[in-house]
C-alpha cells in the first residue's frame, strides 16, 4: 500500500494555486480574506523554471 500523500508541485499548483482561486467566486473570497488578514502568502506558489518566485 502506498502512502496517502505523495507531494507533487504541478497538482498542488493546479488545485490550490492563484489562477484556480481566481476562477471561482469562493476562491476570490479566500484570497480576499487572506489579504485582509495580512498573510505573507495568499496562495500556493512553487518555483518554476524561467519564472520568479513571489
């Protein structure tokens, strides 16, 4: 039996990333709440080749 959580960055981004959050009303609410609270990271970001990490 394999472990229940096997981390991979691509599914992590596509499920919990900024673009996914912005695509739904609820997701925009999540981002808004996290901004209001002053979170350092409002959504999942992973470093990708050729992109700057924010």
